[in-house]
């Protein structure tokens, strides 16, 4: 049985005091949750402050991006070993906003994926189609390309360590969620793809999150689907009550 995993992507939000307040609220609300992995991904500036606060909790820390080189003349970048040093155990790679605004490609995703694994971080690899791609029937082609190119030269043992986040771009921050059926269809496709690329065991172990306007109101129906193993959450992760609520609902649905 795959353990559900919910990650909050705070994006470009929260000063250090605001981040501390949010995570303290989560600690208070979530200390009883035992069957869901809860990850927070604050901006780089708040990582080490949050790392200290969550030491004695069931919350884990992730970063929103990393660079593939470990060190050197790369102004403004942050490497895998630096994220480990700051207390991270997870890192988001290839988020659609990185692809859209910062020219990330499947090739850079692949380099970052290798760097994250080398640093001992668990990558959360984002894949997903744009609206025009869905409307022209290209969803599976795009998702396949993101997975196949992103995982180029990644071995079976490493692939198993990764989390996939299926995030249809048209659903991110738009309030327009994929229906549970639409999400399940793509998650099943991704799992089958891992079976072909690796093995049926890897496919059955790999956790696939859904992302795109997840809220406390729609999470239960999404998590009831067999191939949805959690969520990557933007907007609803910025308030302790909404993020806690959707983790509690996931805990209930997946305990059944
Ligand atoms: C995201 O940023 O990955 C995301 C899914 O955002 P939102 O939940 O706000 O749609």
C-alpha cells in the first residue's frame, strides 16, 4: 500500500516570521496524523528556520527548485547539497511555472533530477499538459514526453525513490480542478508507463500526486481514486486551517 503524501508549495510567499507562524499552526493541527506524509516547501529564505521548528514533528521539508551543479560560479542558484544542509529532504522539480517563466525544459528537469538523487533528496517531478494540449488530444503524449525525457538514464532503484506530481497546467491556480476521473485516467497512464519503462513493481511503488486547485472541498473525491496517492497544493497550502483540513481528509479517505 502506498503511503499518501501531501506537499504544500508556498511559491513566492511568506517572510520568515509568516512562514514560522504557518508551520506552527500546522504542527498544532496535524500532530495526530500518522498515515500521511506532510511536506512543506517554503521559499529558500525560510528553509533553515522551518527546519528547526519541524524537528520534533511529523512534517518534512522540501525546496521548490534546485540547480544541477553542486557549487561554482552560478550566481543566484542553490544546489542539492545546500538544500540538504538547510534541512530539506524533498525538492520540487520541473514545476510548470519554472517551465513557463524560467525556460525549464525536459533536459534541465533530467539534470536536476539526477542532482537531487545524488544529493539524497527525494524529487517531486512535475508533469502535465497545457489547456491547448488537452483540447487537441495531446495530454498523454505530453505527459509521456515529460516522464520519458525527465527520467532519461535514471535507473530502476532511483526511479522508485521519486514522487511524480501530475499537474494539468490549466488547473494550477485557476480554481478549475481536473475531475477525479480525468485525474485517475492520467495517473493510471503514468503508472502503466513506469511499468513499461521499469517494472511492474516500480510502477506499483511509485507515488503519484495530483496538483491543480486542490481544496478541502474537492480533496476527498480526488483521493478516493486508486492511483491518486496525494496532492501537490499551492493556494490552499498557505493557510494552516485549509492545508490541515485537506491532510485530515486525505488521512480519512486513505484509511478506508
Ligand atoms: C501548484 O503550485 O503546484 C498548484 C497546484 O497550485 P494550486 O493548488 O494553487 O493550483
